[in-house]
C-alpha cells in the first residue's frame, strides 16, 4: 500500500494505482478530468493530456518534485508522493491550453450534434477552458466515410482519443477500423471501405467522448434532455452481454438504448448490438426505475426520481400519499433536479 497526499487530502491505495484512480477514491472536484483514459480499456490513457497534475514530492525516499507536469492516468503512485491538481496555478493554466488544443479543429456544431448535453468535451471546455481562441488558421476537414447502417462517423469532431480503437480491439473478433495517417492528417477510418458490423461494435458509440461516433437509429430524433432515462434489463441471448441498459424514452417510445455509465462517464458493462439497436419496445425490457442523473447535468432538467417506500409501512402513510397516481410504492418529490 502507498500513502499519497492529493490536494492536501491523504489517501492510501494499493501499489501500482495511478494518480488519477487514487484521486477518484477521494472523489469530488479534486479528480482530474480525462478525455482519453477509460478504465475498462487496457492501454488507454496518456494521449489527451487533460489529466495533467503537478507532483511536488516524488516519494518519501526521494522527495524531490518532478520537473514537469505528468499525466495522472498513466503515472503510478509512490509512497509519500504529494500531488497538486486544483491547488496548482500551473496545472490550471496548462489545462486551458489543452482545451484550446482540442478545440483547434473541433467544429462548433453543438446545436446540431446528437452528443450535445452529454458531451465530455463540452463539460471539459466549460470547466477548464477560456471563452476565446487564438487560432486563426483554416480548420481541418475530412470526406465523409460510410462505415455501415448503425454508426455515423463525423471525423471533423474526433479528438483522436483512441477509445473506439481499443474497444474494437478488445471486444470484437476482428477490428476493421483504426487511426490512419499521421500528424494533422490522422483520422479514424477503415482504409478500404468496410462496415462496422461486429456484434459488440456499437459500444464505440458509448466510449466516444465527443460526437464523432453516433447512433444512426437515434440521429436527429430528439435532444437528450427532453428524454426520460430508465434503468432496465433483459435476459440477453448472448452470454457475453450483461443485458443491463439505460432506455432513453419519450412517453412509451424507446428512442435509444445505451450501456450504463458510472459517475466518470465510463461504461460499467458493455452490451451487444441486439440490445442496443433491435430492442426498441418497452415490452422487450424489465424496467427497474428512473436512472439517477447528477444535478449538474443538463439532462436533470424536468427529470424526476420517485423515492421507493417500503410497502409494509404504506398503511402508516397519510391517505393522500397512499392514493398518489404513482402508486402505493412511491411518493412524488418536490425536487425535480435529481
């Protein structure tokens, strides 16, 4: 075990833990942002530099500071290490530069992008970026590539985080897409026209932090903050699929199906294409209840969660509560933000 001090807070973690995951054990606003790192994907991290932190003491044995900012997602902790994130002006200034770099070629098409409202880059730029840009050159553009009937590729939005490549490598039998070219010509593509049709390839949509890979079956159908997310599950025929999903609904209509994500936007368990694209009826699913949405998210607008009441004590509740339209197992809340 190693003890480190992160933004003045001491935490003990197993040896080999990265600085980022050590910060996540603390939680809250001290956790560095991450645009390329993805816990379930081996080899991810170290590309976007969004999670840079300052190590003011390397370890108890060698307390000298590290000369440069380090990527917290790929740097292991050392016993006695002291790390600064939100307490370091140097880190905050560097992070503004990272945001500016990521937005150099990213188009400002949030009003028409299906990822708007749940985009990691939107959140990252809002929390750590600046209102202006110094870039005056022409933005790079790419020809549209058809990669199949289920997934839409917008290469102009891509930030080359490599998440979709690692997902295809580790979840599918044969990867047919990757990063082609080098430097400012690098792009996600299939080299020879290929369709992304593997049974688990739909997960590249969930891992993409921007709107570069979107669901064609949901394309332009609705804004995410106008939908109601519900936790649901089914007994999937594929033994590799967990069958646990989030249904994004409008009334009784299922607009799209996604895997469940944790508080850091990472998929907890991947799902198959059958669950994602083919099961779009309420009758296909066992609905567990409303999906918990963080109050800071725009999706929380007009989203209600009804607290579950123990049915054995319903008889003790006032009559006007027992007779609520929501049924005897729940009562309405006056707080719509959760």
